[in-house]
């Protein structure tokens, strides 16, 4: 993790995201990039107020100062991009080595519409880099000490483990490998056990602490069951894949539900390669 891009719309949600990004930068020595996007809808404001972009840059500079106050050794940049928010931010992040995006899930702004809330879902689906997304009421001062990692039957599910391990090593956190037996049948339980063994081997090799639990889910409300389990584990981060598999709880039809109901930050990993699981 060398670069952390923070989407800014000057909302409370964006402030929460920025402060989480500062905490990550402190641990990883990454460079912070604070980004505001001049959308097509902003042109009216620019036409009505000749100082509009200057006001934006002034606010960005103030937020940069806040970052440097919390982390004086961290390199912090600010940029004004142009275009559709999810496209501008994901393209910018793609050109940064070892980058992640940190965003608020909801937002309102006196300068522009609350684009983070409106575009978070599209940004997640477009991004080629991991996205850390959170609601504005997330506790800032709480250390990252427990990372919740659901393991399902998809080939891609193990991709998230290396990202969970990276954060666990930075914060000396513990990982919970949570096997999702859904649908609950012998074949699925066997595959989940195989996946969990692979995930545990990866944790052992990285020398990070972990626990393993499984859940037999006999109903269709998979999202709420998993989120409740994460809460009961006292986790303060959930790592999930951006998946296309309709049997997986993180499939697109459930992503909006997760974003709107999850009480803790979500670290969403793009699906790059597939793992092969021996049956």
C-alpha cells in the first residue's frame, strides 16, 4: 500500500473517510491524495460564482492541513479532477502504484451534490483497486483489532485473504475466517472446509493471528446473518470480494443492502484472478 486516494465532497462522511485514511497512512507510510471532482453538474455553480473553484481549492488545502496536523510525516496531495465522479476517481487510482480508494458511503455538500453517496456503488463496481468504504458514524479512535473475512464457495473468495493479511500485519490485528455454509448441504460444507484450510495456510505463512468459525445458513437472509456475526465478533472491518456469482452474499443484488446497513467499514476487493479449489 503506497498510495491512498480519498474522495472528498466536504461532508461528514468524507471527513470520517479521510481520518481513516490518515490512520492507514501512518501505519503504511503511504502518500495521501485528497481528490475533489468537478462534475458536469458543477458547471452551473462555476458560471454563477467565479470564485467557486478557488473556494474548493481553499477547502481542500484546509483538509490537507488537518491531515498533516494528525500525521506530520505523511505526504499529502490535493487534486481537482473533472468528469463523472466514479470514472475520474477510479482512473486516477488505477495510475497510482499499489493504491486503494477510501470513500464515505453517504455524503452531502454545500458545494456540490452528495456525490459520494450517489456514486459509491458505481465506483465499487468500476474500480480496479480495493475500496475502503464507510458510513459517517464509524468510530475514528478505535484501533483496528479484529478483521472479519467471510469465506464462500466461489473460486475468487481467497483473493481477499492477502489484503486482510496486509492490514492485520499493519495493525497487529486478528482475522476471523468465517465459513459461510450457504446453501447448507454436504457439498457446500466440504468446499468451505477446503477454502478455510487454504486461508488458514496463508495466515500461518504470514504469521498473523486468526480464528476459524463456520455458520450453517438455512434461510435466504445471508447478508444480515453475516453482518450480525461480524458485530457479535466485535469486528471493526469486513473484507469482502466484489463478486459476480449470484450465489455469493456480496453479489451486486446485495451490495446496496450491505452498504446501507453495515455498521463498520467495508474493504471491497476487485475480482482479478480466480483460485481453483480442489473438491
